[in-house]
C-alpha cells in the first residue's frame, strides 16, 4: 500500500528515539492526497480488453520467469488490487466515524464500492481497464468476524444484506471467477484496519501466533479450492519492522519471514489446494529511519542466497512493491522518520531501472538459478491529482520498465470513492457515477495505455530446466510428497529431499545445503514409492572404490540420489530412488572439500553462499556421497559420485 496511508510504525520508531534523546522534533506526517480533480470530459478511454473467461485454463504454474496456464500458455498477471476487506480504520478515534478511515472511506471490512455500484457494473468496468486478475486483500479478523455488515455498506448490492464480511468476500470471489478473472488471495493484515504502521500488522504473527496464521491460510485455501480461478495465495503484505525488532530472512527465530512463508506454503499445498501459486513478498523494511543508523528496504535481495523450494516445484512466485515517494533506503516519511536517502522518484530513469533490477527483477531475469521465478509487482500506484514533476516522471518510468520487460504487475488501488481517494483507478460517487482512469482527462491514462498494450509474450512457453535449493539450517526440508507419505526415513536427523520430479545434483561441504534439478531428464524416478536409505558401504561394488579412505554412501545400481540427512555436520544417510530406465554405471568423483568444484556454467547459481560446493554436470546424476570422520574432520560431505544419466 502507499506509505501515505500510514507511516505510523516509522513515525513511532523515530518518535521513541527522539524521546530517548530528550530532544524535541517535528511530528512525521503521512502524505495527504491532493485536492480531487474533476474529470475534464465524460469520454471513456479504451484499453486492451482482458481475455475472455475461456481464453485461459486454470490452474496456473510457472516455467522459469513466466506464469503459464494449464495449457502451458503464458498468462501475464495484469492485475489491480480491490481493497477494503483488509480494513480501512486508521486506528484512532471511533471506528464508526468515516473521518477515521483511510481517505474518509469506511469499507466496513469488505471490498470497496459495493455500496455504490452493482457487482456486474464493477466487473464490467474492470474489464474495460484491460486487467485479467485481481489481488484481493483480506484480514485474519475478517475470517472470524461474526457480525453482519450494515445494509448501507452493500446499498447497491441488496442481495448481500445480512451477510458477514466473509460471506460477502465469498460472493465477490465467486463473481470475479465467473467473470473470467484470476483471483489471488492476499493476507494483508492480522486486524481489520489500515496498513502499514505500528498497527499490530507488521508481521504475519504480530497479533497472533504463526500457527494461527497458517491455520487461517489452510482454511481460506480450502474454502476456495472449488473455485478454479482462485489461482494464488499471496502470503503476507509488506513484512516490516515494529518498534523493537526487524523481520529477517532465514535466522530461524520467531521473526523469520523466510521460514514462516516456507511453512505456510507447505501446508497450503499439501493440506488445502496443491494447484495454487504461492506468492512470497520480500521484506519491506528493516532498521530505524534515522540518518546514521542502518535502515533499508531489502525487498527480494535475500533470495539471491536463500530461496524457497516448495513441494510444488513450479508454484513459486516472488513479489515486491514500489512507490515513488519511498526509496531503497527511504521510508517514505516526511518530518520525523525522513532521512536524506533518495526516494525512487528522485532517481534518474537509468538509476531507477538499475535499482528495480537489483532489488527485485534479477529474480526473473537471471535464468537458470535456484531463485529464478516470476516476479509480480503486486503494488504500485499514484494519484490522479498528482501535479509534481518527479512523481509523474517516476510513474512514466516504472510503467515503461514494466512494459519493456513484459512484467507482471498489480496497481494499487482499483476502487475508491469519488472525492476521497484519487489514487483509485476507478472511483464512484454516491449515485454510482464512475470517474477515474477511464476518463480522458486522467493524466495516468497515457502510461497505463502503453503498459496495457505494449508487446508481450503470448502462447506456449517451452519448459526450461528447474533448479531448487535444499536447506537444513534449522530442520528438515523434505519437499518430496512421496517421501513425506512414506514417513521419517532417518529419525532424529535433519533430512532434505528434492521435490518430486527433481534429482539431487549438488551438495555443500558445510552448511547442509543441496541443489536439485530436472535438467537433462524429465522425472527419472520409476513409478511407485520405492526408495533406498543408504547408511553404509554395502552398495559400493568390489573394485569400485571411488574415494579411497573415505566413507561412501552409494546408491544401488540404477538408483539416483534425491536426498540426504545429517546429524550436526556429519552425513547421516543418502536417500536414493529407482530410475525408470537404466542409468550410466561409470562415473567420476567430484571433490569439494578444499574448493568449489562445479561446472563452468555454474547452472543453478550459488546454492550455499560462503561454503565450498560440489556439483555434477547437467547430463549427470549424483550416485553417492563421500565423507570422513578422521581426526580433524567433521564428517561433512567431501565428494560426490557423478555418473552419466544414460
């Protein structure tokens, strides 16, 4: 969301610092919307129409940097955010007073606009924008709210009277699906109030336990599992610092967003709906926004060295947000909480493009890496009444960037009230009359037109090799559903197994990391659930000592490594699966105990940053792990036995 909605968490942090220093300072203020400009003409702009409902076939999945439908055709997320169900109350004053809601718009905890225009009218206008998908925010509180919404909140949709917020959310999801829109559910807030400040919504577990958060996600994914056009779960919005602490990416504590997202994704895909895309947003803010103290917007940068591997190897989408008045190290605040760092709108076009790539789009543009995935910019936006040269230029630059790179995007917000929120693409007055970007007088229309009509990839997307990281930093990482169903194959050890269809191709000497791929062979595993857990040298043939003096956990003939386990640093077991065809029997030892030993092209990328790594060639499979427990050695992996696939 735009930081102008609230900057309370940043203001609160800076205010506390000011109090501790006993030095007076100005109070930070959120950016306020400019005066509403009336449309200059009643003419309607024309944008590229959204595809018909039968033009794409759910479910969606990924191929490299692209999202594809069930036919394998590219499906570009050309989206907008229909907000309201996440809450509009700003957190001060009476919740019944519209003045205490964002832009004076009391959403009553349901998607905005249902009091002003019938659902069919709203959806028809969405189609006129050219969008094909909706990011639909909700709060955890909304899920459990038992009170019905006021009749006034659904005045233009009287069929929704007497319903709870969740029941109205159901009706909106169903209507969008029937009309051909792809729907991505977005857990925006814990509590039903405006985001994003010190509001109890800083993290997924700010006002609830991680367990409760994940349970709610399983509930929501199950609830809409029979709506095939509900295609994604956007796990949480703008994870950020509270007054006392930062979120992190991989430390294994209660503030570890990387691990929480991994746990939620696993349960959604295994217990609720295996067809959903899992959307994981980067970290939106860490540190205290004061010159001289560490602070930044990490966004997706941590994924370079620590990426997610899901049970569905083709279900991961990464996400980021960009607004002109924020910056790579600028909170977006004015006054207290404002630093001297540049905002995105202060950057030249070239500087902005480099920054967008460094913070987010490297994920999509770096092909063949463990982190390669589609990137969805699930929030960006600006006001129709904006007159500043720099903000307007920023909007043109960023939409040009999206257009030139054929990027997936979602504008914030889609619907608002005329005379209240000039950021909305579509605004409706109390009589249902529509204003906004469909009017010729809206300056944003030129940039939007180019974004919606620029050349884009369509049609079939070829399959590309998949690379995924295995991580045993803080526990198991068994991503094979076959192996999960079989149970614990090495009790008490940290275990890792590749997603079904992938094989193990790389290991690190320390850190317990692994690399999985399907390059060179589509799902080489034989049908069924057979496997072999190797804990000794019984499968090393006579005369086949490929690592003299080392302990060798080698797969039986015509089996390949799909996983491993460790106890501390020591290798505990190798996990092997039978192949559907005969495998090559001659091989080579790849040693990595003293330096990296990977193919020259280093496909898959650095899957164990800071550790020595060994990796078989693309046309090979890993058939064994060698290690030693001699004095001075830890028992960590030292070599791989690599053999040709055929």
